[in-house]
């Protein structure tokens, strides 16, 4: 598993490997601070994720996709915040965004790559609405410790996996094992509840992170070294930093619901 796309130097690769620790610490700190600060942090993450994804996929009609994606991000954050952590409204956000994507395609003058543009829109919308689940999870009864623990575990899994790939580039399995081990250990150490619950939470978080890295590794392998793909490879780097936190958000929300003993 190549956890990161090619970068120019060993120092750059090391910085890329350690960057998730900073992002995880920042989001975890905002979660401890309160749901409003975390909401602001999630909004920034969503915006950066939309921009980097559009550059990565080289989306047709990118301006329209950007408008729909940022609107969906804002709407999902508002829905979760207003509904006090309930996420039922997110389905409506996705549905309306899909309708907006269809209308965008009808309004285009040159309707080339319609299916690709619509699929890019849906990917962006699903990821930003998933990220909004972080602010929902932090409002759950156990969210005050569960979200910081999960975010810390996400950062640990990313850092350990990428350092493993940096040290042993020819042994991708070692990077996967390092990511699963570090993510599970730190999450379980910071979590509360029974030993079984803590380890299950840690494994769920680490497995989600490892899955995202495998997917982005496959995407990196499909890119060619042409001038156009160099730009796409550059945009892949922020995607590999941000996407795991968006994907792990629903995992934390489900865990919070399952651990709710009320």
C-alpha cells in the first residue's frame, strides 16, 4: 500500500507522513473545545476537500460542481447543528444535491462527459456530508471522549502507516499492519468503556483509515507522469490527508449510537 503519492525528496515525504498528526491534533482540540469550534474546523476541512478533489478528478463543469459541493457542505453543517446532532436531514441534502447536479447538466451548453461530471458531484457531496457527522458524533452522550479518541487514532494510523512505507517501501503489508496497530492502540487507550468496546472502536477507526489509503493508493497508481497528471498527483496529497477524517466521521457517529446506553 503506497500511503502517499510520489514527492520530490525524503524530507518532503517525512513532512507528508507527519502532517496528519497536526490535523488530528487540531480537530481533536476543537472537539474538546466544543461543537461550535469543531463545526468551524469541519467547514474548513470540507472546503479544502472539495477543492482538492475537483483538482484530482479534473472534473468537467468544475465550477458547477464546486458550487454544489460547497452548498452541500454548508447545508449539511447547518442541518446537523440546528437538529442538535441528528443526521436524518443529511439524506435530504444528498438528494437535493443530486437534483442540483442533474439541473446543472441540463444547463450546460456542451454536454460532454455528463456521467463523469455527475459522478464527481455525488462523490464530493457524499464526502462533505460524511464529514458533517463529526459534529453530530460530538453531540452524542459519549461524544466528548469518543470523537477526540477517534480523531487521534486516525492521525496515529496515518502517521504510522506512512512512516512504515517510508522505511520499508518494498513491503506495503508492513505499512498496513503499522497503521492498524497504531490506530487501534491509541484509540483504545484514549477511549472509555469496557475493554471489548475500546478495542472494537480502535479497530473500526484504524480499518476505515487503512481502507481509504488503499483506495487513494490505487488512484495514485493509475495516474501517469504526464504534465496533466503531475498536477493531479499534487492534488492527491491533500486528498490523502483530508479524506480519512471525512470517512471516519460516520464510523464515529455509528459507534456513538451503539455505545449510547441511555
